[in-house]
C-alpha cells in the first residue's frame, strides 16, 4: 500500500489541507475556521462520492449543502 501513488497523493492532500487549516487559524478566529472547514469537508465528501463513486445526490443532500453554505456566509459576513 505504501508504494501506491494514490497513497502518497492522499498524504500530500492531507498535508496541504492541514497547512491551510493552520494558516487560517493564525489569521482568523477559531470558531469561524472550525465551522467553515467542517462544513466544507461535508460538502467535499458529498461531491467526491458523487463524482468518484457515482453515488446520487438526494434532495436532502442539496438542502444540507445549501444550509451549510448559508451558515458559512453568515459567519463570514458578520
């Protein structure tokens, strides 16, 4: 497994994500970073499941994504 290119692609994506997270934490308040990153992780997992694994996106998923995005907008437009 450790010799697989996908493994190292995943490691690099994790490291880049962690670096971005810490960079945001140094610039912005904790709660806004944490809420945003958690929400975006949920949205990203729905999109990856749809495009990579051909899972369907239900109306409940779309409503959830809309609520998450509106919450993120509310946090950053205060």
